[in-house]
C-alpha cells in the first residue's frame, strides 16, 4: 500500500462509527470494497446486538442538576436515594451501599456490579474524562448484557470534573432518571479470503468500530490498515499453503462482540484454523511494538528470534490481550495480538483525541509490513510450528477475563 492510500483510508473513515450504528455499516461496506479491490473475495456477516435510544437522562445531586448521559440498556425509571462514593468494592465498603446510589471509579464490571447489587445498591454513577483536559466530554456507556446477566439497574455517566466536585462537597443524596427504548439491532463482521493450497487457515483479525466519542484512527483503523497491508502483500504470492481469512470485527468496543459472534458461528470451521493473528493499535511514531501470545510459551521465543533476525524490536510475552484474539484462544485456536503501545500522552484512545494526527503513515506501513512478513512465514510453512493447544495458565486467565471465575 502506498502512503497516499493509507492516508486516504484514514480520511475516508474519519468519523465516529459505533457498534450497531449506520455509520459502522458504512465503514463495513468501505472495508469490504477495499478488500475486493485488492483481489480478495469479501462479504459481510451480520450478527445481533442489543441497542438502545436514550430519550432522556438526568442526575440531581443534593437538588443540583449535574450533566450526565444515561447508560444504554440499563432500563428506564427513576430512583432517589442517599449517595455514597466507594473507590474499591471490598467487604468493608460493600457494607455502606445498601439502599444507596453508588458513585464508583471505573466502569461497571461483572463481579463488582453483582457484588454491589447483592449488597443492596439501587443505582450507579460512573465517570470518565480527565481533570486536565479542557473539554467536559461525557462518554455514552452501556450496561453490557454479559455484565448485567439479566439484572438491570439505573446508571448514568458523568465527567471527571463533576465527580471530583461531588466527592469534595460530601454530597448526601442523588436522583437518577432514565427513559430509553431498547431493541435488538445488527452489527457485522467483514470477512475476506485468500484461499491456500490446503484446507487449513490462518485467521487475521482487527476491529473497526469506535467508542461514542472517538474517530478511532489509532484504536483501531490502524489495525484495519495493517490487515489490508497484509492482504495486499500476500496476494502477490498466493496461493500460500495455508489459506488466509481476514476478519474485520464489528462491536469490539462493546465487549468483543464481533469476534465472539464469529467464533460462535464458525466453531466447526475453527477446527481447520491453525493460528489467529490480531492487530489492535499500530502506527504511532513513538512507542514499543508488542506481541501478546495466547499460546504455548515457545511461540514467544520464536517471535523474538524472528523479529531479531530482521532488526525489529518486539516486546513478546504470554497472556490474554483485551482484543479480538481472546475469543479465538477461548475456542482453542493459538492466538496472538500485535500492537504498538504509545507512551503516556502520545496516544490517547476512547476520547476525542484519537485522530489520525496520532499516527505516522510511514510507521503504519512499517508495522503492517512486519506483520505481513510474519504471516507470510507462517502461511508458507510446511507445518504450522505452533502447537494447537492453550496452556492451563492462559485458560485460567481466559476464565477470569471472560467472567467465568474471579
């Protein structure tokens, strides 16, 4: 891909496109067209997602109205109660939440959410943003279905500046009101293929959706450009021994919904998949390149040697990466995620500052070229060298990440 082509993709997708939205569909069609123009067969695979249109949401603290946004899919209604702020959810602070609306640090996570409900919490306030940012943006959050597990409770999100004022003022009461329409919508994965000479596959993945405040250049149109770079490079030597399937995942930002839907719908096909290579955030001019491996330990050493032989610096380690590689590993497919981790202040994500200005077109192409080189080696191997088994330590980490155990 030329630098001009890379910059054009960033410009053409420079808008918010959240999971399940019409804007997401626009980007899905765009990526499908890009893959087809490069010579791959490509199509969309829709899957259902929970959607909501929040009509009204309000928060009063000691009778004073605080700007907020209602959580999507948290239900509708009004709740008024004493307010309590708890920075951690442990057996000590949980004793203070009964009959209270709770202000917490961070988002609503599965075990903490249910612990607070069981302790008697009646509503939730979260916050995001930064005290040092000039804006007062408030992200549109949702009560994810795998977090709620059927138990909905009213919740709103506010800006960090207001959260600090509430705590400093020792506020006593809160009133939350939310009205919304909830319904089933549709997101989609974009799938493209370069068949190989065998019936086995390597699946490459990257998500293309954004959060509600972000244009998502770094997180993660950069990864999608990386996939297109791999496709563009490897079509030249096709067919390779292993077929290459490219999955541009929708609704990743809503809880890896696209990759979860893909792996659930293709369980039989996954038996023929020898490796998943995921790309999530590359191309920043500063920062280290990393490889998180959800597979046997030997793969870490292999990646280090492979990169070192090419003069490429990589921080490779085993673990579970919070991206679309995770559902593949959970289905028994050896998986890894490549990323370039920008240092603090150099790559803000999930906010208005995730724009194409964070990226270097040259670094995007270089990062994509390394992934293409690695993929080519694997695609032309007489036998994929990675064992098709997930180590027990990774399985344990997957159970924790996917809320099956604490």
